[in-house]
C-alpha cells in the first residue's frame, strides 16, 4: 500500500479520533502498513504522519518484522485476539529516543479495530513516568524498611538497656536491702555486748559487794572482748574489700598450722562436748609457700563456725594434697576441709553465705550470734592466698567447707615472692579503735523520789542472753520488783498462759525480740491471740528505724532499746503498771 | 454438570492444542525452551470452586484475566500463587530472583505470558465453533483470589460452569504451577461438548 491508496479523509478522521489520547496510537492493516499515526506519536518520534502513513511500519521500525513479533502481530489479524508486549520483554517495541537521550520504556498492546476494516491498533503507553514513580516508590519503600529496621534495632537496644537497667536496679535494691539487714544485725550485735558492759558498769558504780563486783568486771571484760572481735571483723573485711590486704608469702608448714588451729579450738569444742579431730592425708608437703597468718585466720574461722553450729557429734579438719585441674607442671593444691555434724545450711543460702552482709539465717530466731562477716572474710582471704573456698552442706546433717590453695613447693630457702603484706595488727596500730560513746545518763529524778518504785510488782523477763538476764533482773529487783526470767518466747507464752485468770503471776512482760525457739514478735502475737491483755514492753538491741513500729504491730505496748537505761526502763515499767492498775480498777 | 471420561479427554486435548501453541510462542519470545502442560481438565460449578489452590497448596491470588464474547461468552484466567507468578516472570524476563514482590516489570511479563496462553487456549476452543471471539485486553489482577474474580463475572441468567486445569510450566530447569480457569454458561459448555463429539466423529 502506498500513501496514494489511503484517502485523505480516512487519514484526517483517524488523526482526529486518536489525537486526543495521551497514548501513542498507530493503526496498521494486516500487512503492517501504517493507516494512522496520532499526534502523540508525532511528538515522540519526530515522524510526521504524512511521512509514514501508507508506508510499511517496518521501514521505520525494522524490528516489527522480527520473527517473534511478526508472528504474534499476524495472530491478531488471524484470530482477532489482542496481544500485549510487556515493557520487560519489549522495552523498545518502537524505539523512541527521549530528550534525555534514553529510550522510552513502553507497554504496548495490539488489538483489532473491530470496525470490520481488518485493521489493528498498536497502542503504546509511555512507562517513563510510571516507572520513575515506581522507582520512587521502591526507594521510599526501601527507606521505610531501613527506617523500620533501624527502629526495630533501636527498640531492641532500648529493650536490652531496659532489661540491664531493671537488673541493675534489682541488684541495687537487693544490695541496699542486704546492707540494711547487715546494719540492723550489726546494730544488734554491737548493742548486745554494750548492754552488758554499760549495765554492769552501772552496777559497779552503784557499789556492788566484792563478789558481785568481780562478776560484773568479768562480764564487762568478756563482752568487751566480744565487741573487739566484731570491730576487728569489720575492719578486716573493710581492708580486704579496699584491696589493702596482700598475701605475705613465706615458708611455712601446713601440718604445723593445722595442728596449731586444732589445738586452739580444742578447748571450745570440748566445752561444747563435741570431738575435734585432725587428719593429714598423703602427699602433703612438710613446707610450702603461703601466708601463714591469713591461712590460720581462715582455718580458725572455719573451725570456730563448725564448733559453734554443732550441738553434738564431731568436727574434723582434713589436710590433703590434690592435683589442679587442669594440671599445671610443678604445682598442685593443698586442700583444707573442715567438716562438722552441725545444723547445716539450706541449699538456697549456700551461694550467698560468702557474700558480705549476708548470713545463712537473718531471722530473729537466730540462735547463734556473730557478725555474719566471718565467711565473707574467709572468701576474700582464700582469693588473696590464690585459692578458692567452697561448701557442701545438708541441713540437719552437717557441712564441709573446702579451702584449696596452691601448694607452691618451692625451696623454703627461696626469697620472698615480692608480696608486701600489711598485717592486720599494723593496720590496727595505725587506726586505733574509737571508744564507744556511752549512752547519755538518764535524768536522776525518775527514781529519786522512790528507792523501790516497783516494790511488790511481778515482772516476767523473756531474754536469752545470760548477761542481760542478770543485768535486767538486778535493776528490777533493786527497784523492788519480783522477777521471773525465761529464756525464749515459747517459755514466756507458757508462763503467761498458765497463769490463773484472777491473780496473774506476772503483771508486765519485758520481751526481748530476738530469741531462739520463738522470737519476741511471734511470742507477743501468740499471747495477744490467746487473750493476754497485760502490758508487754519490747526490749531489743534492734534500734533501727522501723523496729519500734514492728514491735508495736506485733502487739507490744512499748519499746525500749539496748543498752538499757535502767532508770528510764524502770520509769517506763512503773508507768505501764500504773495504767494497768487504773484499767483494772475501771 | 458431569462429564464422561471421553468428554474430559476430548476437552483436555483441545485445551492442550492451545497450550502447545502458547508454549511455542513463549519459546520464540524468549528464545529458550519452555514446556507447558495441562495434564487434566475438570469441570465444576462455580459455587463448588471454593478456594482453588495450586498444586503446592498456595492460594491463587495473582491472575491474568481476559473476557471473551460473541461465539462464546465468558471469562478466562491464568492464575498463580504470587510467589510462583513472580518466579515465572523472573525466569522469562531473565531478572534476578530472590525478591517476592510483583513489581512493574514482572507484572508486565506475567501479563504477556497470560495473554499468550489464554489467547491460544481460547483460540483453540473458538476453532471448534468455527467462529470468532472478541476479547478484552488482558489485565493482571494481583492480591485477589481467583474464585472471587470468577464469581464477579455474570453472563445474565444462564447457569455458569467452570473449566479448570492445572498448568505446569517448565522453564530453565524450574517447574512452576498455576491454574487455568474458564468460566462460561452451562449452555455454551453443552454446545462445546457437542462440538467435541462432532469433531471426534469426523
């Protein structure tokens, strides 16, 4: 077909019909001769319709005659089915150079005109804009995904930080709680001997008879020594924690040290009626390098605990040689094991007993005093000696503490290994212990008017410490009271609930709050539950904030702290007995 | 509508004639070997179509759709699970695999492939009637269940039936499964079956 075979009317009509479309439209007949070429295509290709209409499309675009395209175009005319040419497979169906110098991406479909002319329309869509939009969308999506990933990462980091902070907060709270418990215990442990010291000093000042005076002085000395031991423990632990204690390695005999500590503890063990044994295993060297002072300190502490916590049976110190794991040439370990048949340690306490401010039993029923620092000191000293300490225990059956330190069998003629240890004694010389401040004396007028303000009044003292029993009983008796002493809360409950209802044998109870068997809190609660209405005064060495509230909450009427102030205590008792009498009269 | 085994065999053969033509066109298009098989054809009520799934058990949610009319009227779908459709388009368009998104280019490729297959199958059926069909331009419908697209098609009061077949593409050592679905009126299906009988007799 040539230009001359297509009428100008057809060309004009076709152009008018398709020119309004934003698509490239080319009408072809079955021979792919161009019948119409719209304005959009003119603009895209620069080919005027007058130059192409009536000419074979392949003249300008040879690719349409390619096998893969020509056969499908032929099918449009044969079957009447529209076909599409995708941008990906036919990006340049009619190659059109854009002003940017890039070929236009296209989506093309070819569909029969349906007007009986036997022609088909090639409709070309410019995908430049949609693709650039899609690209933009992809970039936006990628950025969004990156942002989301970044946000997720930040969220994860925040969650991790939050978890760490929560854990740190929990540990801080736990540490604070432990410290508070420690302070409460320390307060109790220090106040208990002070109560005896100050109280018996008052007795001496009052002018006791010679026999009572000697007994009072011995009590003061014994409690003073106990107080010194507590202060020493605190100082020792402080020094170790501050890193001021180093092992002073020297040639020493593990056998001598073991025999020495066993010998030192034997008297105390025999006093408690338990056996103390020493066993030396094979391979233990006659001499090795270690710090004998610190080693002796650890062993004395372990043996002291074993004896203290064992009511019957035996305590044994075993010294053995052991291989290190993994084995190291020329070295091994000496293991000191202290076993007892005592009360044992609950499994959940085993991990914390070497921590400072922790004791296996912090409850008020503790039967055994002590600072709770001994094992913490042992743990630190074991590390200082280059070794480890551990424990196995079964409640009710006993415990075994195992100290393992390097054997260091080097010749004892060898020079010191460069450790410069500062002894505890030196530290104590450098920092003398401050003298405890005596409590302020009570106003003398309290009992000045009446030398026997409690004459004939019946008071029950529930107190487990023998020194305090004697001290409190002394003051009350001196004030004229009739005193009965029991050792724990259970005995107090029994004594008071066995009383006939009309004439109580005890008008007032002085209740120590920390006692074995049944503590003061439990005993008071039990008494109130059983209907005991008489006054109960809490007497405790716990002087921390909250202790008063705790005592009153348990059912006590009043609260007095140790060391006792005898005049104030007597005045308090007299006050409560007066109220009690008034209440009874009413 | 229940078809006899002979009717189903004949229908399968006609569909496969079209499928074979489509495969040849695809081979020519991408200049590579492509096998396309439709091993069995079945006919069911549209209401029983339920949730058609591919052989892999995934939902058919990406379809190329073409409506046809005149000699027969109906709707034709070549449907895939999206991941399979994306893979097929990537293989044919020689694009990098690995992304599951049906982007602009891949949608175009899938649309063209569907167009080739549907044109060929419908052309094969139309030949039985010795008549012509009018077709709409193919359209890709993504993220839309195939049974919903079939259900949307109405041809008046005539009861509808669906011819359904599994379609297997073997491209570049990969096997991809989709489904071919043709919805048309029961009467036209009956007429189609009559033509099949006539064709087999001749």
